[in-house]
């Protein structure tokens, strides 16, 4: 697990605590080390995690190491971002997004419909 304003790498052991029972909303990034678009998304997510520290937790799940978690969310393509609030999936985005587009989604997500 990383420090504040960072992206937490989560596995099956800490998933429930860090994601499903988080006191703040979570952006869950499903990725793999071999995935080029996932590496591009990581840079953007890292910057956003620092900018939105305390408002949203950013967490990553390696689909190769945590197949059960990916399967439980029905993740078939990566990168996939799933927005979780109070243990419930609120939104999902599949594929690499432009930073401005992701900022818009996060703003809408934080401010509600």
C-alpha cells in the first residue's frame, strides 16, 4: 500500500478493507504490467491521485495476479476503471481516456448526478 495521494496496489487480502469498506469513493484501476494503455493510464491516475487526495482513493488491481477480483467485477478488457462508493459500483469506464475526459467523469462522480 502506498502513502497519501498515491495509488494503492491491492490484492485479495486487503481488497475488502481498502476498496469495499473505504470511507471515501474509490477509483479501481484494473490493469496488467504488459498492457501499454494501462501504463499510460497509470501516469495520469498518479497525478490525479495527488490532486484529489482525501476526496477519492485510487487503487490498482493486477488482473494477472488477482483473477478472482477481476472476474467478480466482470472485467474482460483492460484498462478498466470502476468507481466504487460505499461498497457499490457506481460507474465503469473501459479503455484509455484522455485526461480531460477522466477529470470530467471524476468531477461528475464526486458531485453526483
